[in-house]
């Protein structure tokens, strides 16, 4: 029997990762074998990221293993809405955040351990990070609608409620500019196993790499078409955005203002 997604990541040396200074080690699951040619070997810090960028030595699909992996955020067990993606993106601010803000790294580790079960990047505390910027932009129109309908127009309360209801899972957990399919990775299979066994009362919105996720057809699986996957939008007119609002119609909010 394969371990759960959380058990799988608990097999990684998270205690060591939490104590290691940023850039001091590779953050790679011990069961994942990645070719050196697929790794950005010369970048381990904000400074070396900028240097490699200036030299033009930044292959778009290479993995940056001196950044903590981000296989998931939010409550894997109880979140009502699951959003499936390809892999974490990449920007200089990812290195800067991990290098300069220990609290930020602690929250990333807390999410990996599932000690932090609300979606980190829907917390305005992290509004200065690339992760919050990406997620808040995706949810903005839906969150505004939820704020109007359920929270007397309070946008922050709507984001907080989404943070507890939404979890996201990446097919590949490692950062890169562009997605690189890595079917042989144990972490990819662990993500697929998790997604394929999600209970039927949870909405699963597959926004990116729909084919690569290899998921069966099911009423609770919402799979984006290729033209939708390019932007992975969760706006009001998308099937994903509509599915999120449907959850709110059928399951009343707990935290209302």
C-alpha cells in the first residue's frame, strides 16, 4: 500500500530542511532521482539567481532545488475544493523570500508537515511574495463575489474563508520557469495517487497538465480544456470559478461577519 501524500513528504528530512540556512542544501525528496542536466546547479541564492539571469544562463525548464519544494498548500484532508496544477513557478523573489525571511520558510515547512492547514498564499500577510500575488489574482473576482454574498463586502474575510476551503496540489513539486514533465518521479506518482482517491464530495479543479495528471472521469473532477489551461483562470465565467461558487451555495460559510 502506497503512503498518503502527507506520509510521502514526511519521509523527506523536513527537520533538516527547517534548520538549514537558505541555499545550504538541495531540497529534494529522497525517492526522487533528477538528472543533473535538469537542475540549475549554479543558483542557490538571490545573488546567484541575479548573476545567472544577467549571463542569460537560465534554462526555462530547469529545476531550482535550493528552493523548498511546494507540493501542496491548504488542508489535504478536509479542504472542500482542490486545485491541481503543474509545478511551482519561479521568480527572483522566491529566493529573496526564503533567504531573508525565516518566518516565511517556517510557514513553507509548516505547510509540508500539514501543521499549517489554511492556504498560505491566500493570507495577506504574504502579500509581498510572488505566491500571494499569483493566487490572489487568480481568485480575485470569485473572492469579491464571495465577499459581497457572504461577508458584507469584506474582502479579507472572503480570502480567509477561501484559505480554509481550498487546497492546491502540484504535479511536480519543484520550482522552474516552465513545466517539465517528470513521470518517473516518485513525488509525481504520489500526487497522482492522492488526486485519484479524493472523495466524491470534494470538488477537484484540474487547471494545468490535465493529461499528465492521468485522472479518471468523475462528476467531481472539473478538467480544463487546453485553451483554458493556458491561463488557468479561476474567474467568474470559468468552469473552475463556477464550481467554487457552487460550493458556497451548497455549504454555508462558518466564518461570517
